[in-house]
């Protein structure tokens, strides 16, 4: 049986991609920067241009436009001038495909069909992210446990050993950031930009079921039409 194909725009080092892969998708990543740590097929290209040309070849498109200009970090580090990419992506994808996911930080000006947190998946990082999901009418949402464990942003090695959750930002090291996110192949900077694969594995499993049901429904309808 053919595995569904997913186009991963603004892929960075592949946190989202790994989750979709585990959910049963064949993934192709697109990024304007080289990504030697990306664990699947990778094409260095402009995400919007590539999607315009080739999105029709994929069953699902996932996009994680640069989030810096929508995050709280912009007040300290300044704007990067990439914030426009979110609106451009949201405008483009509905013209190309029926099923797509757009992910971004909590401050991003976009619809949130789902908000995921590391605590939902037993991770030692909270890292809330918004997901806009087009295609299926409704996806299940895991329970969101209360945040009873303090998050460390400074003495992260000591606090990690003491059982605290970790803020995966800035110069986070791979020895702490990787286990906190459930990722073992990225650099520290890659971890700072990534989402845990558990998020997209959860979404991707439901999307794969939606695609299978849609395919079966189409096949059944075609059979009934042929019989008539």
C-alpha cells in the first residue's frame, strides 16, 4: 500500500518531519538554507515557490513559517523581517491543496484549531504551539495537564538533573534539549527552532486515517457509479 506523501515547508532540521514519518508519511523537506541534519529527502529552495510548483504532488502540506517576528523574543532580539511569510503561506496553501497544516508560536496572528504542549506527551518541555488544520472536520485533542513543574531558563543542567522542565531556547545544549524534546539528531540551534516530533505524530496519525477514509469513500462511490 502506498504511503501518503507530505511536503514539509520551512523544514529546518526536521522536528515536524520526524513526527509525520512516524505517523506513516513519506516526507520531503524544503528550506532556503542547507539542512544537512534533515533526516529525510531534502530540497534547498524557496518554500513558497516550491509549493506553487509541486504541492499538487503531495497528499498533505505542513508549513512552519519563521516564527521569530511573532514570538516574545522579538522584544529583546529585534525583528528579522520574516513575519510576512506567515500571511503569504496562509494565503497560498488553500489555492494549492485541500489538506494542510500550518504551525507557529502562540503570538502568531493565525487561527488555532489545536494548541499542543509537551506536557500532553510526557515531555519535559512545555513549548506551546498553535496549529491551523485544513481538511478533516475535527481532530481529537489530548488532555492538557496543569503546569505543575517549574520551567528552567538558566541553570538548565542543574535544574534538569533536579527534575525541572526546560526552556529550549537560545544556546540550549543537545545533552539537555534533545531529551527534553524527544530529538536525538539536531544541533542546539536546530532544537531551539524545532517542535517535538510527538506533536506532528499525533496530528499525522489522524490525518493518515482521514486520507484513508477519504480514499475508501471515493473508491466506493466510483464502484457504485460503475454498477449503476
